[in-house]
């Protein structure tokens, strides 16, 4: 699993003060709101790496259980989203390690979505590929942040602003990772880099 590992919001700004007088009821409401916003997309992300729906739901439930216990601490972080994302990624990595398997990015059926998104941007060149497997494998070999941005953008459907919050960076950095990732994909697949310009 090249370039894939834990990332506990490295380089994120220092934590902010704890919410004053937050009751258990308030904590529960905010956690449920976060869960409702991200649960489906977290399952999709876990599925892409584990290759199975049951495993994806197991990983996601486990991550949310830990996050709920850490929720007061999460709310004190400069970015709740980035802290929560690091929890999910740790659970994905732990599951892969425990089951002694690499990421299933190259095999999961949901990855067809990224092909369609990239085809729209590079239609003529990607349409000439004999197999989608080359694209999948190339994406899985990208550096971790570039791979995450491509997957979060084109497979899971997060906006650049949401990705920035999850990864603890700004939107310019997200677009930079996306652009560099596409250039690496073009080079790996023997496609003219000029065709992958833009966001």
C-alpha cells in the first residue's frame, strides 16, 4: 500500500479552547450532526480501501465510536474535520494491517466513478486506454495526499472546501495536490500532460 499510512492532522494549528459549559446534550447534538454529514462518505472511503461493504461499515462504526469518546477533545481542535479524518484513516490502516491486505483501491467497483470524472476532463486520451486497471493502479501509487484528494474529489464527492477541512490545509493546497496528482497520472499512463490542466 504505497504512501498510505496514518495522518493525525500533521501541521494543523494548535487546539482551541474547550466549548464553555457544553452539556452532554449539546455534545450529543453536535456529534449526531457531524455523523449525519459524514457517515455515508466515510463508509464509501472505507469501502474503497477494504473492498467489502461489511468491512467498510465495521471500520466506520469503530471510527465513529472512538470519535464519540473523543468528541469533547475533538471540539477543542483547530479543525474538528481534520481531527476526525485522522481517526477514520487510523482505523482503515489498522484494519488493513490486522487483515494483512493492501488497499483495495485497484479492485473496488466504486472506483469506476473516478474513471468517469477523469474521462470528462481527458476524454480523448483516457478513452484510448485498453483497460481501466492501469488508471486504478496509477491512482493507488500516488503520494498519500494526492491519492486522498483524487479519491475525495472524484469518488466520494467532497468539495475542495470540505477536502481542505478534512486534510487540515487550505483550498489552494487541495487544488495543487489535485493538479500534481493528475500530472503524475498522465505521466504514468503515457498521456500528454497538457491535456490534464485545470482543476
